[in-house]
């Protein structure tokens, strides 16, 4: 289970406010297919909402702890039948550390722009 600071939790709660639940857990509880779907959703979105149907309050806490422990994600919020989970996407962390590529400039739209680019290149050296 990942621990997050109160400041991070506050920001994640604000970001999750407009989200719709992507996974629902009901009568059969937490099956392997439900866990796989939660994992896929976390990989795709990082921040997700879950909706629980017909699960008692004490069971919800145990279910939340099991999900967070199994999928190594953080509990952001638990209000009633809604759970908000977060897990950092590893490919995003790798993309941030990679050097940024230089964008190619667009071809000039007309003769005037082409002449201006040529002139600036000649000035530079």
C-alpha cells in the first residue's frame, strides 16, 4: 500500500471530484477479474473511482485494504459506497526523465515566411 501526504491527498481528491466510477463491485465481491479490471484502469488513468453495491460498512474497509495491498495503490478517499484509488503510472515517470525531443519546424506557409526564415538563418551564422 502506498502512503501519500495530506497535500497530495487533497489535490487527488479535487482531481477525482468530476470522475465517474469505472469499476463496480457488487454481489460476488472482489474476484480476480474485478482485480484485473481495477489494475487495468489504474494503469490507464492513475486515479479512479470504484462504486460498491450491497456491501456492509465493515466489509468495505476490509475490501479497500485488500485492494490497496494487492495492487499497491493508495487510498485517496472513501465516502459511503465510493472509493477513490491512485497509483502512479510507471511509464509516465520514465517519460518525464527522458530528454525532450526538439520539434521540427513547420514548413513555411508562403514565400514571405520562407524568406524571413532564410534571413534569420543567415544572420545566425
